[in-house]
C-alpha cells in the first residue's frame, strides 16, 4: 500500500518538527507521537494482516488470451481479469486463506472483495446462503397460491404429467369461497401471488373471473399487493380473453409450443386429434396486439422436435411477435417426472444431449430477440410454491397440494382448503417441509447453490429410478457457456476468446451434478426426518402409495395395558 504509508510518514515528520519548537514538552510529545504512529501502523498491519479466502461460489472461466472471466453465484458479480490478474487469482485460489499483505495489487484485491469473489477467512458462506434461503422460504406476509379451476384439458399431449385420463369437473363456488376465506384469515398479509393452472385453466374461466374479482377487491381494500399469471395452452386465449385476464391483473402467460406446425400438431393435438398450432399462434398475435400481457413460450424439447425448433422460431419471426409486444421463448427438456408421463419416456433426451443442443437454440432465440436466457435468476430458482412455506396448490375440489406435479394425484395431497388448520399436519406436508437442498452433499457443495436452491423438490422427494427426472437446471450444465455469453452480450469479450475445453458438460466448473443415486440418498434423508417427526417408520413404498399408507396408524402387538383392558371387558 505505497500511498497510505507515504501519507503516515509525512504526518510523523510534521509532529517531529513541532516537538523541536518546545523542548520542555519534547519528551511527552515524543511519547505521544510514538503512540500515534504505533496506533496507525497497528491499523495498517491489521489491514495487511486481514485474512481472506476465495469465495466458494466463484466460477472462473479461462479465455483464449490468458485472461479470465470470474462469476460469483452468490453476489452475481461478473468481472474480467487480465492475464496477470488471472494468474494472481489462481495462486490465491490454491491457498485455503491468505492475508491482504500477500496481495501486491491492492486494486485487484479491492475489486475481488467488492464483488464477493474474496471473503473474510472466517466467513461461513454456506451458512450465509442457508440463512438467506430459509428467510425467503419462510417469508412472513407473502402467500403464493397456484389455483387449478379444473384439471380438465382439451389437449392430448402424449408426454403430459397427468396422463391422458383427466377429470372433467370444475371448481364449485364453495371451494372458491373457502379460498377467499383462507386468504382473509392470513394475518399481516403483504402480498398475494396467484398462478392459474390446470388441466387447462381457461376451461374453468368463470372461476378465474369470479375468484380474481373477489381476491383483488379484498387485497385492494387491505393494501395487499396482488399479482397473477397463468399457465395455458392458449387455445382459448384470443384477444378478448387476454383483455379479460389483463383487467384481472394477469400479467403473464406461459404457453407451450413444441416446434413447427407439423411437429407441434403431433405432440400437442386436441383430444379430437386435430392440430392446434395455427390457432395458438393466431391467439398469441391477438393477445399481444390487444393487451400488454407478457407471453412466454415454453418449448419442450425431446427426440421428435429437437431438429424442428429452428423452424418454429422462423414462424415467430414471420408473425412479428417481438415487435407486437412482450414475447419471449425458453426451452425445457421433455422429462418423465411422474409415472403418468406417457410418451415422455421415449421422447426424453439425455440431459447432456439436451444441454448441448439447447445452447445453439438459445443463441438463435436471443439473436432473434426472443430471449435473454443467460441472465442468472434474482433469487433462488428453486423457490417455487412447493418449497416456499407460504405456498399452496389448490385443486377444483378444494384439495390442497404443495406441488404442481402432484396436483392430479389426490393420494399426494397435503390437506383440504376446508380445513386450513390442518394444512401442515399430514405426512405428505412434512415431506415438503423437511426437504432442503442443504441436506444433500451435491447441492450443499454446488457452486451455483445460491442461484438454484435445489431447483425442484419434487425430483428429490419422489425420486424413482424408473422415472429418471434429474433436478440440475441448464445453468449447471452450461455454466461456463452462460457466463461467457453474458460477458459477450455486455461487450466485455469477443466470440474468439472462447476456449472449447471450458465446455461445462465435461469441465463441470459448477461441481458434481445429481444422479439417480444421489437423489435416492436425498429421498432417504427426507424419509428419515419425517419418520422422526411423526414417530413411526416411513419408507419409500409408503411414500409412493400415498396418503392411505402414510397416514395409516401402525398396528402393534398387544401390550400389557391392552391385555389388562381386554380382561376387564365383559
Ligand atoms: S417442486 Fe418442482 S414440480 Fe413441484 S412446483 Fe416446485 S418446481 Fe414445480
Ligand atoms: S446440485 Fe443441481 S439441484 Fe442442487 S443446487 Fe446445484 S444445480 Fe441446483
């Protein structure tokens, strides 16, 4: 620190000059000066002696010219290190701890500390992330409701998690009223977030309209922030429907489009077998033209459509979707997440294959203005309705679940909207509350844990070797590519600086990925915790058998007390 030392030395010289003018006080002043210098030098030594370590959430990406990008998943800081700085950083990263005085480049140290790339040696970063995760998970004052006005659907997608045999019932007014009462009973509510879900929720549009009106009016009166979105197949989402929804504060729609016309119509036909592609695109165009609603097209990518996705993007371009309004695209793998997932078993690509292919698709979508996919999430991507303690999924019959993927299966319910006091009492409810990503070593050591948070609790709790739906998201598989792409978008690096050996699928910069074995171990951990909590052994067979097995009171051999009781009976 040459500048700081120089300044202290000048101060010391001035004090010595003053001492010479008053010989009577010379000794005392000299002692005082020595003390002052010793204090200042002590502070200096303290700063130089401060112990640091490289953050466990740092992810460096080497560049072709020897420089490097450095991303921190906890702070989301992204910086560019020159060749020399990258070398210093690598040396620091090899040490378990180092003192400030050991870093000759003070500006570099300040930049590293400022971005959270270097932290105090005693900082327990996992504890910091865990605290943040638990605080978000248990946030008081916010309620997230996913409401399925019906599980009925007019589409017959072969890979649907509900299977093809869907119920046709719709939500009755008593269920709607119970939902409103449930919201009203929440004390100190600050925000209510609603997602309309199904089946196809617009087949139960009357429930959406009535419930929205009741909830919005209550929230407005009590200054509770209200927001809503909908997951819809868009068959009924014409301009008028979009306007009806928008006036009820539905601000975003997630619509699934699976490739170009031919592929999509094969994958997502009506139950009658007719195609749906043209009408969906007509409706999207109308909705964008007539409202400010934001439409996010989800593209499920599998064996049959992976080579036709480009053609679908061309259709979006032809229709000027980006110019018409707020339209974006994202890609998701087709996966067999439930036993009812039908053709998903044949359709799915391996995660490595999906994540290799998705990079090119995302790149093209971004160039066309349909996506900004590489931006890291703001909070924990896995903080869904199921993970959040204040989140519930309510079916048309008033059955309450935690997770979208179990909503079609009553045996996995956590309770009933008519018995709000018991919503956390069931074994099914405990399975969700007891799961945490910090319990399994793969997530706990993951370099993107602060962004991901386990991603999908369902895949751990209901892990089944036959279904093979793994949780790690694309960010885990394409970490270096996304960091590089983001830096490229920011104009910090050019495309020719990419080092092919940095490809994440093999280089694994963000750590180990989950496998079926690690998921099974995580499931066993949840079952152990729930067994302790409920005072009886709960195993995976009971888990999959659902509520009847989980809630059955275990029979036991008659005790002395039982026998004594029997002997007194007439
Ligand atoms: S646990 Fe997974 S499937 Fe269930 S709601 Fe959350 S993200 Fe969706
Ligand atoms: S190991 Fe996978 S699921 Fe767990 S936090 Fe990391 S990316 Fe998410």
